[in-house]
C-alpha cells in the first residue's frame, strides 16, 4: 500500500516537473551575447544626401517639374468647383473640367491681348528709361568729381608707365550679347509648350475627380493610416485653395488701387502697373521692391525730376504697406500666417532653384509643407518654425 502511494506521488511529481520545464523560458547559452536590435532610423548623413539629390533633381528637371506643380496648384483650387458641380448639378467631371480649362485659357489670352499694346510701348521706350537712369547716375558721378579725377590721374600714370597704346597694343575685343528681342524669340516656343502641357495636365487632373483620393486610401495599409492620409490631403486642398483664392482677390484689389493712384498722378499705362502690382505681390517682400523700382525708373523718365518721381513710388509703397500689414493678416487669419523669416528664406531658396517662377510658388509650397508637418509628429518642430509667432500660455510664462 505504501509502495503504491509512493509510486503515485513519484508520478505526480514527475508530471509537475515536466509542466514546469515546458512553461519556463529556455536557458541562456553560456558565453553567448544577446542579439542586438538593428536601428532602422536613417542617419543624418543619409538624410543630408537625400535632400541634396532631391534639390539637385528639382533644379535639373525644372522644365518638367514646374508645369506639373503649377497644374497641381490650379487643380487644388478648382477641384472644389468640380466636386460641387458633380454633387449639386450632376455634371460629369470631364465636362466641367473642360469648361474650366477653356475658361482659364481664354482668360490668359484676353489678359495678354489687353496688355500687349501697353507692354510693347514700355519695351519700345526702354532706351529712354535707360537714358534717364544714366543721366541721374551721371549727375551723381559729377558730385563725386574728386574721386573721378583721381581715377583719371591713376589711369594716365598707368598708360605712361606702359608706353601708351602702341602699334603692338592688343586689339579691344567686344562681345556682343543677344538683345532682348532675340532672347524673347527663343523663349516664346518653350513658354508656349510649358503652358500647353500645364493646361492639358490640369484637364486630366480635374477630369479624374476623386480618383486620387481613392488610390490614396487603397495604398494605405491600416485604417488609421487611411484616415490620416485623407485628412492630410483634404486639409492641404482646403488650405491651399482658400489661401490662393483669398490672396488672388487681395492682389486684384491691390492692383486696382495702384493703377488708380498712378493714373491720378499722371503715370503712363496705369493698367500695366496695376496688373504688374497684382502679379508681383504673389512674391512676398521682393515683389513689392521690384514693382517700386520699375515704377520709379519709368516715372523718372517721364517726369524728369527725382522729387516728382518719388511720388508714385511712395503711393505704391503705401498701398503695399496697407495690404501687407492690415488686409492680408486680417483676412487670411492666424492659421495661415507664416513666419516672416521663413517666408523670406523660402522665396530666396525656390527663386535660386527655379528662378522667378519659383518665387511665385514659394508660399504655396510652404503652406502645403506646413499642413503636412502638422500631422507628422517628427516634423512638428519644423511646422512650428514655419508658423507665425503664437501667444504664450500663462503656464509657460509662469
């Protein structure tokens, strides 16, 4: 009896030991190091090389990338219109896209036709404007007569030391650069091809409707990623369309104000200056300076006096100051208000990459990057840098 009970105890004890051995973690091998996890985060050197290659590619492919980006911006502005026409009026997307593209094309043609004569007049009078500026420079040069005479004495001394221009003196070589007309003639076909490509690509973007959002949702792996991608796309579309529409209306009002005031003071072709003020105001800071310089040069040639030429420049400055300091911050709002230093750097950088067109695209690209950075946590500090200065909380001050 005792032996039977002992056997039962031994079998039960063996089964318990077997269960403990199965549930216990496997023993570590003696002398072997633990496996280390491989860091998947990219190094800063790799990130730097990526951005260098990216910006280099954008610079080299500017003739192709710029029309694509311009078409995307126009599509973001016009997509709500296409969507509204489909939902409320049941109009097929290709039909509404066709009429929107045709309307945009006709507006561009009408604008160039209305401004062609005044612009041709300004181009033909360019030698007169250059002569007026040269006259003012000569006046300034006469006031620095002492410096000029010293420079002439130094040149005479140098000629005497070298024996003057003898028969063995080298001939003067004059390099003749192509004129403005020749440059315009060679640039027009390329410009027309870019505009045509932009309009055709814009039509396909608008005619596709919500196909981009459908593809975006399908490409995301999880439901949370699908929702986040849709939020980012809708926010970028909404903020960019609102910004571009609002800025276009503000710049149009600025152009009307500038043209009216310059007509009042007797400036020639005020319509051209109004249109120029509207277009240049899409370039923050630099556009206003360029507009004032052009107005000042033409006013100097027409009025002949430096004091009288300052009047239209000051009027231009007053209009842009009221627009930049009062109208735009009030209408656009704090959500899209940007850091002034970041805006200036963006304009300078994209102008360096893409020229004048890059200056026009600098702020819309910056708005899109800011919206995208607000949804990606690692890019949060960069988005805060792009934003305007916000008010501090009471807890932060304490």
